[in-house]
């Protein structure tokens, strides 16, 4: 047991001495230089990782924007085509309706009796003349 204790103390002393020698062998300037070099090295690694990460994010955003642009473009194209079809359909219906009305008017005009038209026109003129005379008499009395 004594040999063990002496061996332990001896090993402890050697380790303590060697660490003291090692620590005294690294002056403050060397440690500062080592720290500065290690910091610079890690900063460069961090910089590279950050730049590559930002580039990847930029590519992903660009891809997202391209997909969104294509989706919006196709949606707008679909909507416009749908509205054009609806409008053309409504115009065709309106055209058909107008043609039917014109055809009915043509039939009505063909069946109309224009022989009495001059007499009707004359009657309207006479009525208008009489209304003017009545109005003139009323205004004169006031």
C-alpha cells in the first residue's frame, strides 16, 4: 500500500510538473496568436456556411416566385378565357334575340297598312295646331 501511495504521489508530481512546464512554455502572445488564428479560421468557416445557406435560400425563393408566377399566369389565362367564352355566349344570345325582334318587325311592317298613314299624320298635325290655339287663348286670358 505504501508503494502504491508513493507511486501515486510520484505520478501526480510528474504530471503537475509537466503541465507547469507546458503552461510556462506558451507565453501570452502565443496564446493570443493561437486564439486569433482559431477565431479567424472559425469565422471563415461560418462565413462560407452562411453564404452558401443564403444562396440556397435565394434559389428556393426564386423557385417559389417562378412557380407562383406560373400559377398566377395560368389562373389569369383561365379566368380571361372563361370570361371571353361567357361574353361570346351572351353576345350570341343577344344577337339571336335582336335578329328575332327584327324579323318580327319586318313581318309587322309587311302586314301594316300604309294607306292610312298620311291621314294619321294629318290628324296629328291638326291636333297639334288645335292644342296650340287653345294654349294661346289660355295665355291671352291670363
